[in-house]
C-alpha cells in the first residue's frame, strides 16, 4: 500500500539522519528517492507527525547533547560536526530547544 511504501522511505530517511553526523538534506533525499522535496516532506509529516526539518533539528540537538556530555570538543566543533556551520546559530537553536546554552548544558551535566 501507499502507506507502507511511505513508511519504508521515511524509516530509511530517519535511519540515515540518526546515524550520520551530517545527514543529507531534504533535497538530497528527494533526488535519491525520485520525489519532490514537498512530497517527501508530506510523507514525513504523515508518518512521523513532525516536519522533516523538526525531526532533523531534534536529531541534531540529541547528538549535540551527547557530545557536550561525553567530549571536551569545543562547541564550535560540535556545531560543525552535526551540520551547523555557524556556532552562534547553533547556540540559539540549542538554547531554544533545551532552555540553556550549550556551555551551560555542558557545565551542568
């Protein structure tokens, strides 16, 4: 069925997002599966209940939290490793998602 097909694609995408430090973009997934970005986004929202970008951001934040807890890498390096090229933007996104800055998070964990 269409739902099963969508579920298979979305599960493959989430697996790739969760296992790579820098996940492919929605555009790259759309090219890989032969659909438009909008269609992949619709599949994603239907199956996961969140947008592709929300899922990607949540995955990045989870990876950042683990790295902040378990490494002494500089925050700028962690930001780059998870796909943020601007450490300031990463810090803003992290603070909005977690409630504290990456540095404060690291100090309390």
